[in-house]
């Protein structure tokens, strides 16, 4: 007696996501693509409270698949979900750094550094600033510098020193072209010349913060 077993069609990747989740994943993909310069630099993606309500393991898996497909061929992508820490760690590793234990420890270290760096709650990756936001804050910043109404903090001075010296570290924004590119929306879009002034940076950040970023 023969039994014919019917095979269930395989579910396509991402098919279990609803429309809101697919939109969320696409948004995070674009944020990471820009912040990591085409998936070539490590980044931490902060998950907002609203994001966490919709974010699932399948969202992480879909984001990982999309990034892996888009990353340069010489880069090994590792995406680790630290749900309890409210962030996802993107690691863009050359092929010689593919040990799983290393990736896990490295990702946890990045996540902890990220949390310690949060002096106050802020929207790192919710709404994306537009060119209009950049222009408005770059107009307001020099006015605040002239009026003396902005107070720079230590990180403003450190970034200004880096901008003046042309030096960069892994966690520094990229001072290239006419504006700064950064995963932090309070810094992204700042005029590179103005970024050499710590007070300008403080004023720009304050403007972006008032806009909800």
C-alpha cells in the first residue's frame, strides 16, 4: 500500500509579515544603509517603543536577508537582535572575522556602549530628517553661535576637534563633502565647516531636537 504525501508549498521569506511590519523593515533597512555607508561599517539600530510592539524575530530575519543581499560581496553581514536592550547590532565583517563567538561578544559590547552613550532619550531612527530640516538648522545654528545661546557639551568639543583635524574613529560621523553623514539625526546634515565649531554643533543639535529628532 502506497501513501502519497502532499507537500505544503514553502512559505516565501517575509510572507508572514504584515504590511506594517514590511514597511517597518524597509524603513530600518534604508536607515542602516545610509548610516553604514552601504553596509560597510558597523552600526547600532535603536528600536523605538512603537517599533518594539511590531518587531518580531521574522522582522530581524527579513532585515538580515535584505541587508545580506545588498551588502558588498567581500563583507560578511551579522545582524544580532538585542530586543531587551532595544537595539539591533549590524556588523559588517571582512571574511577573516567570521567566528560566531567573536560576533556575539562584539555585538554585545557595541550594544552596551550604545546604551551607556544615551545621556537622554532621543529619536535616533524614528522619523528621518529631510533636506528642509537640515537647511533650517544650518541657518539657525550660526545665529545661535552669534547670540551665545548654545552651550556645547564634551562630545561637541570632541567632534569639533575631529572635524578640524580631519581625524575619524569608528564611532565618529563621517566628515566628507559639504555636510556630515551620521546615524544620529541630531548631527546628520550639519554643514562640515560649521561642525568645526563646538557651539555650532550644540546649536544644530538643539534645533534638531526641537524638531523631534
